[in-house]
C-alpha cells in the first residue's frame, strides 16, 4: 500500500531550504552588480582624496624633492633636439627658505651640462648661472600656499579630477589622480612655485606652445595610508610654428615636455646661502 504524506508530516527542513535559496539569489545579485557596475572611483572620490591630502599637508612645513624629464623638439625640416633636465629642491616654509637646482644637458654632442641654482631667502631670490650670481627682491607671493606639494594639491582641487590606478610608488601604496589643465595654468603654477624656473628651462613663450596643444596631463600619486603626495608627473604634447631660418615661410615643430617629481617629507635638511651669493648683483623683477 502506497504511503501518503500529510501536510503535518512534511519534512521540517523546508524553511531552511527557502532561506538557502534566498541567500543564493542575494549572492548572485551582488556579484552581478559588481560585474556590471562602472569600474573605478568617481570624481567625488578623487576630490575627497585630494581633500585628505590637504589635511595631511597642513602639518608639513619642510619637504624635499627630486625631479627629471626632457624637452624634445622635432621639426618638419628634419632637425631634432632633446634636452634632458634633472635636479632637486628643498623647501622650508617655516623659515622662508628654498633651494632649487636644475641640470640641463646640452643637445650638442660633447656639450656637457649647464647647472642653474636658486636660493630663496624671504622675498629675495638668488640665482647662480655658470658661476655668476644675481638676485631679485620683492617676490611677495612666494610663500602663499607654502610647499610645492601643497600648491600642487590646491591646484588640482580646481579641476575635474579622476582616479585612474592604484600603484606601488617609492615603496608606498598610492592612488593616482589625473587632471587636464591648460598650458597657461601649468605655467602659472610653476611660476608661483619659483619665478626663475620657466626662464631657466627656456619656456618663456608659453602662448606659442599652448596654441597647438594636443595633450596635457598632470598626474599626482597620493599615499593611500598617510595621504601625502608621493609623486607627480606632467606630460605635454604640442605643435608650434616658427619662421623658417633657411628662407621664407614657417616651419612646424612638434614639442614634447615630460617631467616627474618625487617628494620626501622625512629626511632632515638645512638651507644655507653660499658666501659667493652675498655679493650678487641686483636685477629687476619680472613678476
């Protein structure tokens, strides 16, 4: 005789089975959301990260940095020039002292390098070029915004930034933020940091470079733990036109500028003006 099951005799594990099905459906829904949702952080997340960097930098009054890069010019006439540059700097905001050194490599074979140094004491900038010292006084805005990295982060806050990657840089876990400013805005930022840099790199004619900009990207890597900037990189691609030195008409030039800076907030240092700078000749300011 066949056995009949009444409702009362239904196995008690039925409710547990329903709960298990609900859990499985929930897990599938979560996985599907993660797979189908847009990848990467949003603009608001990058702004929040920059705000965290501003807070972390509020207690920093000394920093040092190294940098390197190159300026490359390719002309349609066939000429090519590549000028690598490198250097280091130290900034002591509390005592209003800054040091910057720039090494420019000659594009000519066997040309060697040119060294350009600046010391900033208060509102006076002392410049050493090929052993000749000059000084410029009256730079009131040098210490507004403080260190290089503070000005960089404050500058980045004014743009629509985006997080593009997470990388290990200089032994630190970092988050990379990218912005796309104009060449004029970059020139203003660099001049605000040190008025002598643009002229020493031969970048005085900003308008001619900016008119043909194809790409300009500024990347900032921020420590994901301490929120201090670790690295910055600027890449510019542009085309410009100059008068043909061999005759009439103009020549098109492709210009590439790339530079990278690495920051250090832990290594102690002092900035002492060299004795030779004491007799520097006064030159008028161009700010």
